[in-house]
C-alpha cells in the first residue's frame, strides 16, 4: 500500500492493517497538493512510487489501484499483460484517451525506458495519468486493449444517482468515495459493506482477520 493519507492517525491505522495482513506498506512523503487538488496529489503520489519504488525494483509488471476499489470474485489483473504492454479502464477526452489511475497495469519492460508522468494534463482535459498521452498512449489503438463493463448505480434506495454514486467495474465494486452527498457518506459506506459481505464471507479466514 502506498499511503497518501491526510493525517498521521489514518496512516497509523493503515500501517497496522497492512502489518496484520502481511502487506507491504509505504508512507508517502508530504504532498503539497494533498489539500489543494486531489487529482494533482494523486498524480504526485504515483510519480513518487514510480521513481522511488517501482523503477528501482524493476518488477515484471506493476499496477495502480484506488483504495476504494474492491474485487468481489477471484481475479488476476495481471493476466491480460500476456497479450498487451498495458491496459486498464479507459477514459477519453476528445480524440485523446488514457488509463484511469485507479485501475491500470503495465509490463515493466515495455515502459521502463519511457519518461512516464502519471500526473494530469488539465488543459487537454486529461485527469490523473493523462500526462502519459504523449509518451505512451497516442500511438496505440485503445480498441486493442481489453475492457470490462462499467455500470453506475446509487448505493442507497430512493436516492439520486449522483447523491450516492457507486460503480460496478466488471466484478469489482468502486465506492467512489470522493463523489456523492457528504451527509450520506456513512450510510453509503454501510451499503457498500453489505454489497461486499458475500465476497468477504467467501474469503479465507486469514484474509478476513
């Protein structure tokens, strides 16, 4: 986990959860964009991980996942990289496109020598990850990349879509924590946990502890 939390209390809790599950944990350095611009903060965090962790480690493949995106069925998100250099959930801005920073995967040997920038290109309408358009995406046909269906829904009955916005991305549930009515956040979280309960019950006991 790469932790870009606002507070040390949140970071401490995340560190404890990772330790309990044997998951690697990295506390990211102070980010000047954290309060001012979530998208720029996200991009800066991904760039720090790329430069300081992933490039030195040189893994066979790597990817980025949002913290509020949950698989509900067994899944190997790296499997498609057997056929393509990178893939993820596409976003488009006019004639340009990019991979959503919340779900994107890359073969290291295909991108290691490129000047990657996981920041945004706001003036071109490209959010976090979009700054890779020039160096990575512009010469690739997006229709050649594997895709999954994305369905928006309201997590709470009788509430408008934008008030309790969530998504099914294939079999992955996206809470979309930054969207919706802030006054409904707690109820929305309860609804998301209910949707995740079957998957949590089916998981091995060691993964639930």
